[in-house]
């Protein structure tokens, strides 16, 4: 899933949770989407850190 679509759905579920609550399947979906988002962010951080070169001290 594209990251923007993922964030949009996470936010949609979050708004619904605050207004009327979520069904059990929606909570499961929300958790799965959050885990997918975190995995994406972790991958970006690892990629960025892998490109950083340290300077000798």
C-alpha cells in the first residue's frame, strides 16, 4: 500500500474511533496499518543511517 494511502486510512480510523468508536475488525485493521507504517519508517531510518559516514576522531 502506498504510504499516503496508508496514512489517510490510519487517520480515518482514528477520527472514527474518537467520534463513534470502532468495531473489533476495524481495531484489528488499525493496528495492522500502524505496524505497516512503523515498519516503513524504520526502514527509512535504517536506510538513512546506512548512508551516513562517520568522521574519524
